[in-house]
């Protein structure tokens, strides 16, 4: 049967058009690229979906690390951006004197993530002492609503893991802050003080040394002194230089513990 000419033309256009609709149109060369904030959000989203605790962050460095020698005692500092920034701000402090400090901080991490990577980034490195500096991002609600008992539970688990492997523990206070610039309005100062009181009480009861950097860095409003950190959260070099002798004292005290 011969189709009318107008129907034949319509069918022909439909047949040609369907494959074209299934193709992905090429990106326009003039399309704007994502800004830095959007790119960082995408990176973090990928990270959280594929390696929530960021176990790969130090995997290669851990493999390259030799076994502890007869020199200065190996001390691992595990924590968040304050620990990660410490290595960058004052690399000389990590040069092996008076202790062989190893930084294992990851920016943005809360205590639950740190607990997950505690074995590869601490226990497997066989340090004499571990310094645990976590809590800021818990209070900042980076991984959801802040529950101080959950944070303390994570700390307790890390301490128990360390002590089971004969690693002495220094428990650090949470650094002072009155405002988190990436998550404003949480009024963190009193929450940090209350958490630090619980950390100190636990340290005193479980043969840990309490490292009180909060008192050394705080101002009258219980925030970070401007001279020690311009963004109100992260210490600068001057802040780390205040923290360092106090940490050396804490590690020395921990090494004397049985």
C-alpha cells in the first residue's frame, strides 16, 4: 500500500530524529568551569563515597616508613587539619629531635574517621607514643549532629587499641574557637570546654597524659588568640611554637608511664 506523501515525510523525520536525541550533546567550549568551591565539594563527595576514612591518604607513606630504630622514640600525632597543618607550618619539628614525630592528620576529619584509620596510621607504625588530637570537627558537625558521648567513645576506643598494643597515649585537648568559619552559628567555645573537661577526666583515670594546648592558645573569650591563628581555628607558626614545648613535655611524661 502506498503511503500518502505527507505521512511518508513525517515517518522519515521521526526515524532520523530519534538517534540524534539519544546522543549526548558536546559540551560548549564557552561553558563556565566549576569554581574552586564546587570542585572541592565534588572531591569531598567522591572521597566520602569511596573511602570515608581516607585510608589511602597515608598508605604509601606508611609502607615507605622503616621500622623504629634505636634513635629517638617514634611518636605519631594523629588528628585533623591542625595536625596536618603542623607538618606544613613547622617541618623542622618533625625532623627527629627530640622525638621522631610522624604527622598523620587529615583535614576535616571527625573522630569516627580517625578511629577507622587508627590501625594503619598508628598501630602498624609501632610508635612508642601516640598523640591523639581530635574533636574540632565533631563539634563543628562535619559528619552530623554533635554528640559529646560519641566523640568520647571514639577517643576511648583509640586509647584502648593503643594500650592493647603497648603504645603510650597523650590525649590532647581540643583547640579553642568561638566560631567555625565553614559552619557558623554553632557557638563552639562552651562545647569545647566541656569536652576538654571530659577528655582530661578520662586521661587521668586511664593512665594517659593530658596535653592542654587549649589553655596555652585561648583568649579571654575562650577563642584562639589572634596572634596564634588568624582564622580563629587553625594555629599559625607562632601558635605551633607555643604548642611544641608543651607537647615535648607531655611525650616525656608518657614515656615514663608503665
